[in-house]
C-alpha cells in the first residue's frame, strides 16, 4: 500500500523560522555590547568535516553572529585539544564551542567533549548536557536531536502516545533523540547494530528516526503506511540513511536529504549560541 499524499518536511522552512526569531534577539544583544560568538574546533583535514565547519561559519556570518575557527593538525594530542578548548572556555567573547565530530582516532573524543564548559556546550555533548537532556532540563540539547523535535513541532505532527523507533544509539544523536521523544510522551524503541529483526520493529513505528550512517539503509517496505520518517543521515553524495523514494511512497511525511534535518541542525546551533550569549554573555 502506498500513501497518497506525502508531506515533504521542508528543513529550509523550519530553519528560516528559527533564524527569523533570532534576528531581533541578536540586535538586542548588540545594543548591550554583546556579539554572540560561536567557536568551532576542527582537528585534522577530513574534507566532509571541513565543509560542515565552513557551513556553520557561513551561517553565523549571514546572521551577524561572530565565529572563531580553530583548526588543529591531525597529529594534535588529546592534551593539546583539551588545552585549546580550555582556552576557549576562558575567552569571555566566546559563547558557544562546537568540537566537530569525529576527531582522529588517537584522540580521546570523550575527554575533549568533557573539556567544554557547560555554559558553552551549545551542542549538548558533555555528560552533564546529556543528563540534563534526559531529564528534559537542558539549556542546549544536542543540535540534531533538537532539530528533529523542531521539525515535528513546526509541522504539528503528534508525538504523544505515538510509537517512535530510533535507529542508532550514538551519544550525540540516537540516545538524546530517544530521550527527547520519551519526554514528549512517545513510546520509544531504540535500535542499534545488535537489534534482532530490525525491519519488524520499524514496521511498528508511527515515527521513524534514522540515525545510522549508512546510505539508503531504511527500506520502503519497513515503513508502516502513514508513518512519519525523519532522516538524520548525511552520507557522501548528499544521500540520507533512508531510501527516500521508496519510503516516501508509504510515509505520510518525510524529511528529504539534503534540505531536511541538516539546515535545521545548523539553525539550532545558531539559536543555542544566541541563547548562551543571552544567558551567560557579559
Ligand atoms: P554513529 O556514531 O556511527 O552511530 C551509528 C549508530 O547506528 C550506532 O548506534 C550503530 O549501532 C547503529 N547502526 C549501525 N549499523 C546498524 C545496523 N546494521 N542496524 C541497526 N543499527 C545500526 O553515527 P552518528 O554520529 O549518530 O550519525 C548517524 C548519521 O547521522 C550519519 O549519517 C551522520 O552523518 C548523520 N548526522 C547528521 C547530522 C545532521 O546535522 N543532519 C548530524 C550528526 C550526524 P551500535 O551502537 O550498535 O554500533
């Protein structure tokens, strides 16, 4: 069975709405002498990561948010990275710090994330940020999970009482989005690489969140007719974790890739930076 009218969830429109709300807040901050500032930290020369960091810097610039780019060589040690992050913690002009994931494998990424001051953890990557997200108390939950929730809210798609199946359990995406859906009163099943008979579980879902990191992983015949599909995946060649055409044929609503979750993630990062500047800026 196919779904007759599938709503394409336009991430650009959701991102525009978020940015529109930020412009007057940034103007008010500047009147107070505070220019919101995001520091991005990139380690190594992975081209995809460099592109993401550049996109985030450009997005800041368009909105009048300052940005500082810290670029460190691939041979950077954990200690050197932690020291660079601590330097940003101590810089009063910086309101948000984003360490681009992944870092080279010899670095202890968790230790680097933990070095980010809670007040500047605008991507919710510290254990405190994660715990506060789980309690529904976070100032800045992880940006991609928050973007997924913002898309659901923007389109007034019901979450309460629905069965949400999240595929993926990473600390920056699958786990926090599961917690946020649970806090929004969904019944949540979180799946991962050891899940038995994944297709059968996904077929039960009213809401499917794909956060796997494998192109076109979610098949059309896994989607219950009328389900809502949110594709957080972003694989080389602008391909999501969902087989878009096949899943759109069954879904009542679906995010495309690109122009779905990605732009909302960036707008959410900007919003969190402005939130941090308002809350903690001098
Ligand atoms: P990750 O850390 O690699 O985690 C992937 C998750 O998928 C893991 O929990 C893994 O299970 C699970 N998985 C892998 N193979 C599976 C399988 N065969 N069946 C079921 N589950 C499986 O990735 P991530 O950082 O969460 O990112 C996920 C995707 O989101 C990627 O495409 C990434 O590019 C994208 N992403 C997008 C944005 C955005 O702004 N749109 C932001 C961040 C990430 P185990 O835990 O058992 O290994």
